[in-house]
């Protein structure tokens, strides 16, 4: 069953002739109980897409210029403020990349989790349930930690508290926006393991936003790759990691450090994601693409289905069939 379906979403900042389109025809879906990883460099539009799921992008300055965001078959873009309050936290919950900014510094963490329970599960807003949630996310001595302030916890423990707040309402979709940013690699691995465990135990779907392909193979069922406000490739995770078809996806994978490769320079992607006010003509990746042809600067490619369940926004995708499997090389 499709839990979330985004169809041709277009979002702009500003108005009139000066409007800048941050999302240009974004389409993706998340099945119930599935994990979809949305991957791309900073500035690609991943977080704006994630915030649009619950219409959290401030409007103004943002304006939804077209498309649909269907959550359990209902269009979020047409919901009233009262309806939005019902789905925010109740149906979809968020885990953001800076746990310290998500927590109130003057309230004990147990109290903050209890507030989430009072909003969405008032009958369960007890200290026992707070302790159970802290234990569920792997907080040691949860009875004691419930009385701690955020500054008394490490970054990894703060992130676990934020996850406990997010799952307190029993959401059907958890949106995790760069949940491992600013954490060391050991804690990153623990957070990814925790998300996988919660997915199995609670049966919820996860939309994971990341620029780190190293975590995709451990958690994702499917992957959507985003660049300059557009989806450029989407596929089952195993297929994409084994044989990436879009040059941008290939470049992302080639830039991941590989175990046993020895010392040397990393394979960085030249240039940077274009600014919204300076988007190139034709394919938006062509100025940075090592395989670009003259027609790439003139024609804007469509996102087409090239295999069952696999979509690519590049007419040169057939030339990518020689890409070997890299799954075993991509590590945290």
C-alpha cells in the first residue's frame, strides 16, 4: 500500500518574475513499512522535499506552484490548518539533523517526550511510557536520564531522545533528515541500526534524507537521487548500488572513500550544485558531467522508466551498463 505519494511537486520562493523554483516536478512514493533514501549534495532540494510532506515550508516566502502531496490518499497541500495539526506528529513525524536545536534547553528530556504524548496519545502520557520509550531507543538508565536536561547528554543520546519524541505518537511515516550529521562514525552506525530496529518493531515507513551513500546499503529498500530540485534517478537500493545509471549517481558513488584503496586523493565532483537563480539550460548536471554531449546543454531530459521500478533522467543511461557493483565498497 502506498503511504506517501508526491506527484510533480513544484515549489517556488518569491513571486512573479523573480520567483525561484526550488522543486521542479518532484515525484516519489513510499510504501507502508518501506525505507526510501533521498540522496544528493547539499542544495539539491532534499530537505525542502521532506518538509513539504507535512507542509512545513513557511508560506510565504514559499509557494506551492503545482503538484500533489498525497499522504494516505489525502492531499496535504489542500488541508486546513486543523487537518495539518492532525497529521503532523500523528501520521508523519520528523527527526532533524541537529538534535540540540530540536530540544528545549530549559526542559528535562522526559518532560519533552511527555508533551509529545499529551498531544497525540494523552492516555499514555505517563512517566512509565516515557521511560519505556527511552529504553526502546537505547538510552541507558532511562529512569535517570528522563530527569536530565539536553546539555547533560551527548550528541548521540540527544539524537536518541529526539527519535523517542518522534515515535511517541506511533507515526506511520518517520522522516529522518540527515539524522547522523555531526556525529562520529561509531554513533552514526548506532543511529542507523536503531532506525532499522524501530522500523522492524513498529512497522513504520522511513523517508531518510542523506548525502552519505555509505548508509544507503544498510537501511534503504529504494533510493531516489536528487539534483538541483529534480529527481535524476530512482531504483531499488540493491540495483542502484550495483549499477548506477545516471552520471551524477555514478559520481556520488565514486566519491565515497573505499576500504583498502590506500592513500590518495578522493574522486570529488568538480564544481557545485547550481544556485536557483543560475540554473543551466538543458540537463542541470551537464556543466559538471564528464559524459556530457553538446545536446545535453540544449535539451532538458525527462525522467523515464528504463526498467521495471527504475527511472533515470538521462538519455545516456545505456552507456552506464559497465558500472560494476560497489555495494561492498561503500562503508560508513
